[in-house]
C-alpha cells in the first residue's frame, strides 16, 4: 500500500528512511553497519550518490541524499538489494548468534508481504523531497538528533555512525557533502 511518499524528481534531494522489517535491531552488530557504510561509499564513488547527512540506528537508517545521475530510485533499489544479500551472507556465515531467529523473521516477512523467500528492508522509503533551506536544516537536525533521542549519546557528534561528526569537524566513517546549516550541539 502506498503512503504517498514517492521519489518524483529523480535528480532532487530527498530525506529517506530505510527500515528493517519488524523493526529488527540488525545494526546493533558492527558487521551489518559495515555493510551499510561500505555500500554507501561504493555508491558515492561509483553511482553518483551525493550524501548530505545520515545516521545508522539499530533498525533503520536516515539519509539526506541526491543522485547525480538522476536515478535516486535506482540507488535505493540497488542499495537495498545488495545490502540484503550481504546481510543474509553474514547471517548464514556462522558468526551471527541470532541467525535462526533472523532467518525465521525475514522468511516470514518475505512470504507475508512480497511472495519472496526473504525480506529484510520494508518497501517504503518515506521519501520527502527537500524543498527549502529551512526543511534541509530541520531534516539534518532530526537525523543528527536520533541517537540523542534514543539515549545513546548526549551530543549528536558523539555518535560514530552519524554525519553529525562531519558537521562538527570530527573524523567520520563516511564523507558527506555538508550543507550550510546553523550547527549547534544540543545539551
């Protein structure tokens, strides 16, 4: 069922949310976060992804992104497809203590909603077109505040898996194109 959040302008900047089905906390494990990071870096280098802000939470990811190639939907499709395959490989490698439970959940979700063997990501991306400077600032702050609201860190820039580090001049796991916003630490 469509929610109305669609990528209409393929070359526009969008706020996107990618969620693991059933809100499974997949990204509590570094191996899965590394897949996301490596995939985003690959897309930046090879697929024309402009990444302006991001956060990787335990069961979802927020991005502020744009496609230089005018195919943001293609990026979303390829990113979700590739990362799903890699996540399944990790689950089946013997390193994942929750592998049997995860297999059951992802298999159930696949059969329930899309008649496929497994489903790891929800189909929705909650795509919101970025249309003003105020909206950019709102979304960047919202992205950066996720770990603070979740009680993981006190300051946004303290969270390793967020572009808040880029915006505050700290080392980060992914390079981003910083947009001109009024950066502030929330205390």
